[in-house]
C-alpha cells in the first residue's frame, strides 16, 4: 500500500462489528417497499430473526442521516409482541492514540510531498531558463550583424551564413524537443502532486473532525416472544433527500387519430442508502404542506396622508415640516406549498418504436393518488434522476389546427382531450412526437381523471401556410377637404398535403380606429354584425377586432382566403400604426 493510499484510510473506514445475532445494519436489510413523495420517501425494510423466549432487544444500526426519527414504526409477524420501539442518536468516541498516530502519519506525508513539490518546481525553473537561452540564440542568429550606422544591422547572405543557420535549426529542433518534453513532464507531475497534497489536507481535516466522535442513528425494538420461533419485522421510516417528478412522451398518430401518453416518473435520492430491487410506489401527496388549515388575517384600510413639503419662502426661524406618509401592508400567511412545475425541463432522446410496458396500479385516497410500479427497480443514492414507467394512456383526441400567419406562417396542431384514465397527470415536462417524429418540448398542466384539457402538438410541416405580401390601392376624393382612401388586400393560402381532410382556424387582425378622423371599413369577408348567427364559418372577435375563419381543407387541397378593408383619413394626415395585446 502506498503512502497516499494509507493516508486515505481515515476514521470513516472503521466500522462497528456486528457479531450479535440480534444486531442488524439498515443498508443490509432487504427493502420491502419504497413510497416516494414529492419531497421525501418512506422506506420499509425487513428484519428476519429468531428471538429467544422472553424479552429480546433487536437493534437496527446505521440508519441514514436524513431520517425523521419521529416517523419510525414497526410491524411484525410471528409469535411475539412488540413492547417498545425507540430511536437513539449516539456519539461514538474515537481512540485518541489511534487518532494521534494517524495525524502524525499524515503530517509526515505532507512534509514529504511539499519537499517533492519544491524539487519539481526547481527543475521546472531550470528548464524554462534553458528555453529562454535557446530562444535568445535564435533571435540573435536571425537579427544580423551590427553596422557603422546606429541602430542598424545587416545580414551577410553567404554560404557560411546559411550553413550555420541550418546547423542551428537542427540543434534548435533537437534541444527544443528535449526541453519541451521535460517541461510538460514536470508540469504533469506537479499537477498530480498537488492532487495528493489536497487529498492529504482533506484526510487531516477528517481526523480532526473525528475527535468529536461519530454519530450513530439506531432503532431499538423490544420483543416479548412466547416461543423460540422465527419472526418477521417490517421497519418503516421517512427520509428526506428523495423526490420524484413526472415526465411524459406524447405520441400523436394523425392518420389513425390516436394519441398515446407515456407516463414516467423521474426519481432521485441522496439518502445514503441504495434502494436495491425495491417495490416502488409514487404518491401525489405533499406531506410538507401539512394538514392544518391556515389562518387568514383581517385587512384594514386607512387613508394615506398627503406628503407635505417645506416651502422655500419660509423665514429662517420657521420650523421645518418633515414629510410624513402612513403606509399599510397586508402580509399574507406564508404557506409552504409544493410546486413541481419549478423543475427544470429534461432532455430526452427519441425513444424506439412503442412497445408494451407494465402498467402501474392506481390507488386513490381522499387526498392523494398512489401509483404502484409494476417492476422492481434499483435506485442508487447518487442524486441522479432515474426513470421508471408508470403507464401508457390511450386517448382519442379532437384534432384542430390553428394558424396566425401574420406572426408565424405555420399551422399549429392542437388536441382537445378528456382524461379517461385513472391517472392524475401532474405538471411536468413533455416531449411531443408527431407520427414518430420529434417536434417539440412543452409543459403539461395538472389534469385530473375525467377532466378535459388541451395539448399543443407543435407545428405540422405537412400543412403549409403562405402569408402573401399585402396589396394597397389609394385614391383621393373631395375638392375642398380632400379625403384619402387606401384599400388593403391581404391573401392567405393554406395547402393540405395530408391524405385526409383537416379543420383549421385562421386568425388575422382588422385594424381599428383610435380617432374620429380615421375610419376603417371591412370589405371582405362580408360579416353581418347585427345577426351574428348568420355568420357560419367566418366571424369577427369584437373585443380584439380579429377576423376568424373556420376552414375545412380536403386532402391535397389548397384554399385561399382574402381580407379586404379600406382606411379613410384626411389627405394631409399620415397613419400611425400601433400594435398592443388586448387586456381583459
């Protein structure tokens, strides 16, 4: 064993020997089940033992640091009675002599490493100086010979000069390569040596911290056995540093009119214990919110006092008036609510063709839903997300295209659905696939069973939208007060390259006048504002002044719609165009 390897053997490597047949280590006990919540997890481990007749003490050691000691409970099977369950946090003092020896060993190693570092730095300094000398020769060899004139040099371009240059270049190449290899080797050794020095300093810090003793989290179970027969104990406890969030793959098959939602759970934990071959349950409950109803404060309103400023015309003897203002703020009750949409989106590669997967069993309570994962899973304590399959949801959507070509000349596919499954869809990142092609990422909102919701499926490249350049025609009328009328004509072309017909909603805005001098008249399409029920497939949104077309475009069909309107204004005036979103 090298000196560095010896140095890495710290106090943490000294484990408590478990010779007693009634003493168990928590990580070694098999996992019965894991229930993962949004911000914690409940772990159930199994202890199989054969107590003696009478009173027995079963000790469970090495419980994780993030355990909630008040959450421990024990259930059992067998001819025994659980008399008592207690949780203890103990401090185990370390052997002082052993710590002193380890500390001295690490200090000696530190001294040897620092001496070696100084030697390497000295050698590196020599190599760099040799490089400087060699480069100095190269500069002087090509600089030329000094002349009689001040600050001027000349180069004698004869055979002996070129012969000397050739010899020098050969020497420069050989010596330069040797010096460069030496420099790189020394610098690499220095980097490795610094890593050893840092590791040694870390080990010294661990030894110093070990003087206060190690913490041991233990659970003691007192059993009263009526006979000497095997019993099974199930110990459950809650740990922090564990969580799960949902993620989805939404696959839309447009020809069949079928949507499949692949429901996944992304589990991560850093509890210090690996969950090997565990039966997993994912719960939608949020224990951190608590069960108590929050109290709502009373809100009182008062009149603000006006701010008074001192006048400059006051005399020197007049007293200054300090500005005063009464302010009131209503502070809402702080509720620690869990919001899973805060998680960052995750990148997923396009999965292979859809295969059948095991479906999770759904268990509903009055306040939450629990999903039983069909297959056993192993979740190591590495704080990395691990994906498990919750299930596949088959839905029949009502497809609809929406296009706003003035902004984006594309057709956006949306699906209106009803969640006919038993699964509650929690907010989470979604990867959207359209006919086995990845199209976009999105966020799915919370959806309960039997609830209707909309899902954006991104842009469908098979539906082409062309927003043609606007045509303008101008004419002037009147003799005294001349009026100018400008005709605007906007054409929009929609081409469906699918082998089936589609329905698409197209929107464009009709300008509206903000002053009396400007008048806007709609020419095409013709819309009866007095009898809106007569407008079958075309309407005007009076709040936003948008023209909306409900179109049905057959397979391989192209349709063109036109928006025409006139703008009338005094001939001497110019139009100022402003665009702003409608505020409800």
